[in-house]
């Protein structure tokens, strides 16, 4: 959430920066609500002041034995007026809050201006795409003989679900284990096991709600007179970031580095008809998430660090990739700046995103009230960052396509072999 004082003080500048990311701020609606808020706030304060004055007068009159019934009636009437004005003020503040919750984060000054992904800027590449001396297959044709079962996945749960069997399932597990071990042992992240079902307050905190409500899977519980709507997580960022919700963090604990392996559930409501073949865009997929909680002065250093940590995984797997800076028209709702890591997929002859690393600055922290005391002893909002380290399913896809051999077998990256019982090849069933 943006700082409301920033909107009040420099509305035009904020609106201009939001235009860069394709958001048109409803200035007139905000100003009308602000005007009404100020009027009601002033009215409430004046009524309270008047009531206090009369209450003091009642005390003086009682001390002199005078009749106070008339003034007491006035005080009672003012009390009713205060309740009405406070209710109206609460409703206006709720409308202001709803308006503010819909406003995306402001892009960092270093973010390139662009309308969509065509405005993204490539930062660097690592590795050379392999040259094949045979006809290249995509992960679907490669995966089916290896235990990647799209047909049964669809029969069990519908489209965009996949069942993995045998060595394919083992490779998926090996990838998750290797990623977690690397981040916890080499990059100083604390591993967490998290709930997969969360309350909606957490989703408001990290920015999934209200904007992306249609992309979430809901879980409704009914018992007695209570009806509670909860959600399946779309990323473990939701839980990891909210671990500092309503907290004042000791500055000596910063930065906090957290990681988790979890399934992620997304309805892909905005992706109808896209990537319907294979495992690229699933309703359920696994991801290793990296979250850092930092002081504002260190957050952009932390962003570069998260990117390096995600890159380490791709490098050790020997997968060619590129890093891009997302433009203003392509960054996520909560992000101030985002880097995407895109792995080379020879079956598609293109790079596809396998990690997205973002600094949200104080945007999420303001929603969840995560603060620390700075060196001067004043309370200050932390900055929160997140990144994929990596998406497990898409990394599996990249290994299948980049490691394929002419006979349909897959060469297992060296670093994964200890997790695979020492085998070096995935071989199709005959």
C-alpha cells in the first residue's frame, strides 16, 4: 500500500508515475473522499471539544448546587451527534482504504518505462544454448515415456494438472532438495515448513487481494453460524512475508532470510488459452521461495543478492539463461523493481521465465505493519523482497529439453546425481 500522506501531499506526481505502469489514478474520487474525511474529522473534533467544555461547566454548576439538567441534555445530544459523525468518518476511511488497496506500487526510478513485456531490458546472459545434431523434442514428447503423465493428471483433476511417476517424480524431488540445500547451506536462508491454506488478511498484506481474487483458489468452511473463506496459497511468499506481520523487529535481526518449498495453486484466470501444452502453466506447481526482510538502506543490495542466489541454481544445473529487468508495464502489482530469470528451452527455441525476483520496498510492510527501530530509535517500515529459487516444474522442463539425447534419454546434471541414487540418465520405458 502506498503511503497515504504521499497521496495527500503530491497527488499529481504520484498519478504521473502510476501512468508509467498503466494505472490511471482516480484523482477526483480520492480528493472528494479526502475532503469529506477532513470535514467529518473537524466536525467530530469540534463536537468533542464542545462536549468537554459543557462537561466541565456541569461540574462547576454542580459544585454551586445549580440545576444541570438542560446542559446534560445538550451533552447527551452531542454524544449522539459524535457517534453519527464517527460512523460516517469510519465509512469514508474504509472507502479511502479500499481505493488505496487498489493502487499498485510506484516503480523505482531505475525501472525502464514500457507498456508490456516488449519493454523489458536484457541485463546479461549465461551459458551457450546447446547445438543438437538430431531433431529436438519438447518436454511433452520427451516426458511422457519418462513418467510425465498429462493424461492421468487431467483425468484426476482436470486440465493443467500433471502426474509424475518413477524417475520423473524422483527428479522433481531431487530438484527441490538440491535447491533447498543450496539456499540453506550456502546462502544463509532459514528453511520453513508452512501452511498451504491461509486467511484472507495475509493475502491483503502481500497484495494478492483484492486485485487477484479471481486467480486464487478458495476454501470455504461452514460450521454453525460461521462461514469462513480461506485460500490456497499461490506462492509461499504470502506466508513467509507475513511471519513479521504486526511486529517490531530488532534491527540486529535484519536481514531476515527465509525459504520454503511448497506447492502453489493458481487458477490462471487471466491466462486462458496460453501455454495449454505441457507443464509451463499449471494450476498446481512447486516452487522454492526466497524472502528477505531488510532495512530500507539495504533492500536494493538484497535484491541483487536474491538474483545471484537464483542464478547459482541455474549455473550449477548448467542451464543457459538470461536476466531481464521488467519495465513499468510488466512489473507485478506490489513490486517496485523486478528481475526475471529466463531459462533457455530448446524445444520452444526461446527463453521462458523460471524465477521472478522483486523488491516491494515498504509496500507490503505498510499493509502488514512490519517495522523496526532505526539507529535513532524511531520506528520505520522494513522493506520486503521475494524471489523464486526456482520454480521446480519449469526447471524440470528445462532439464528434460536441454539434457535430451537422440535416443530419448535425459542426461542428469552432475549436481543432482547424488539426489537420484547415483544414476546419470533418465531412460524411457521400452
